[in-house]
C-alpha cells in the first residue's frame, strides 16, 4: 500500500478530490460534436451512360484517340501535346501569375492561423513585474487602522490554462487546420486554372491564326475571281450581273476576317494577363497547330478516384470537415468553462528585499463559468452549425456530380469531334477532287474559268471547316485533362510564389 496516498475512507475530501480528478481525466479524452468521416463519392464506374467510340483498345488508325479508362495522368499534363513552345509558355505563367502567388500567400496565412490556434491547447506562461505606490482608504479597510502609503515591487511567472475537458478547443484547432487544407486545395485549383488557361489560350491562338490564314486564301481566290470576271466583262462574254455577284462574294467573305482578328487579339491579351504581363508589353508566342501533337492515348481516372484528386472536390471536402468541427465548437460552448491560473513570485516594499525568502508569494485559482440563461443564443448557434454542416455536405455532393458531368461532357465532345473531323476531312477531299475535275474540264474546254474559281473557293471553305474542327479537337482534349483535375502537384509553383511573397515582406 502506498503510504503517501491519503486514505479515502478517513478523508472524505480526498475521496471527492479523487472522484473529480478521475472525472476530469475521463472527460479530457472526449470531444463533443460529430467526428469527421470522409464522404463516399456516388457509386459509378464510368462517366457516360453509353459506350463511346473512343473507348476500348487502340484503333488501327494511329491518329485516332482512344481512352485508357482507369489510368492516371502522369507528369505535367500539357506535355502530352509534345510542344516545347507550349511547355515554355506554361512555365512562364507559373512563374509570373499573380493569382497563384496570392493563393500561396493565403495558404501560408491559413497555416499560421491554425498554428496560432493550436497554441491555445497548451498552458500559457508569462512573466509579470511591476512597481507602484499604494495608499489604502476607508472603502477598503473600513475602521481598521490604515497603513501609511507604501511603495511595492513584484516579479514572478504566471500560468493560465483553460481545461478543455469537452474538447471544444481541440475542435476549434481541427476547424482551423481544415480551413488551411481548404486553402491548400484552392492553391491546387489556382495552379490548375493557370496552367489550363495558358494551354487553352495557346491552342485558341494557334487555331485562330490558321483560320485567318485559310480565310485570307479564300479572299485571294475571290479577288482573282473578280479580276477574271472583270476581264470577261470587258471582252463582252459575261454580263454586269456576274461582276456584281463576284463583288458580293468578296464582300461577304471579307466580313469573316474582323471577328477572327478580334478574337485573336482578345486571346493574346488574355494570355498576357495569365503570364503576368501587361498586354502592351507581353512577348506573346505565335503558335501553329503544326507545332503540336494531338494526344491519342487519353488516360482517364475512374470516378471514385476523381473524387479524391480533383481540387474543387477536395476543397469542398475540407469545407465539410471545417463545418463538422464547428458543430463541436458550438456544442462545447453549452458546457461550463473552467479556467485555471497559478502565479508565484517575489513581492516586497523595498527593492533590496525583493528576493528574500520572506518575500515569496504564490497563488492558485480556479474559475468556472456556467451558462444558465442566454436567451437561447448558444443552442441556436449549435443548430446553425448543424445546418451549415448539412449545407456543406450537400455542396460536396453537388461538386462531385458537377465534376462527373464535366468529364462526361468532355468525353462526349471528343467522341463527336472525331466524327466531325472525319466528316470535314471527307468534305475537304471531295472539294479537292472537285477542283481537280473542274480544272481538267476547263483544260478540255468544257467549263469556264468561273467554274474553276468557284470550285477552288468551295475547297477553301471546306479547308476552313477542317481547320476549325481540328482546333476544336485540340481544345476539347485539353478540357478533358482539366476536367480530370490535371496531375502535377503545385509544389514547385507554390514554393516559388511563397518565396517571392516572403522576400517582399
């Protein structure tokens, strides 16, 4: 038997103290409120209701795209286009984009806030010191003899601690770290957005430049057509109506150039902003579709995996975690608050005796604040926290469904892009064959020059449709990779942005 321990049978106060200590110890290991459980995504093993033509094994045509369902994007996803120029643009965007830098700084701020909140779980130790002059009056001592005014000196440490027997403080720390995780996912989303915008705008610029070149070729055919009709009119072989028709065709085709040039200018300006440069000073690269290679093998993660790697889904999950912890915080506020304080030090009326043994002083105190009546505020706060948790759960589910829908849309678009490109290719081949046949007939004297020019103009229009379909296929491929959440971690970009932010402090 431990002789140092008091006999609880002889000392009722000791028995009460032991019971209270055991109760506090057991409660200290508990946390009120629900524990966060990672949500399970909706059960699905594919994105579209029907099988797509691009699914399955690799087709015999090496240029045809096909899905690798269940595979994951490896490396920086834009490198699948195998373009060093495109890779250089993305790197420039990661180095200069301000949105990415702001997201990295916001993440750093959230992590520091969480670390500061975690400090509240530990005892708070401080050192106090003071000097003053005091005179007591009748209000304090009443009719007792009053000492003369005196000077006092004091120095010593103090310790304060909030007994977190409900786990409310721990829930608050959990909430802050969940919010920091949310900011981290926002940084990942910003990284994906910056790389995605850089790629999409580059592809759009390449497509628009080729469309403009095709339209300019079409206009050249229209001008040549007008010149030939004018000469035929001067020779008296055609009527004035033919000239008007040729002029009308040239004017009609000319109207398609300004919108394309406007779209090209807007895309260049937007790319400059993504690169972190003013549009007037940006050295925007000029892309051609010929510099890019269309990815034919498309790794597509399963829906269950997508829910655990796409930044916006993970951000919604982190918000749900924070909302769940907030319920625990609100529930802990319904319980009494227990504050423990202790102090020790030296107190004396003469500085020379401040550190004498007789000047030793100490104090222990405990305070309990029990909520008795607050007009229903605390319980309303808890109900509001529960409602917020339910809203976060619904938002998470909606975010997952929207992500599945975006991937399904991208897959459908690629499936139809293949059909559209095949149709445009056949139309272009037919127009090319028509040009060759018309030229042969012209050499044999069966048709006039106008028929040859019309055939060439139709070919240029078919060529424009093919260019548009090709550019759309490239952009829809990039959209699929973005809908899948990309693949590259933003560690390098986040580190660079954080270092730039720290150096600017």
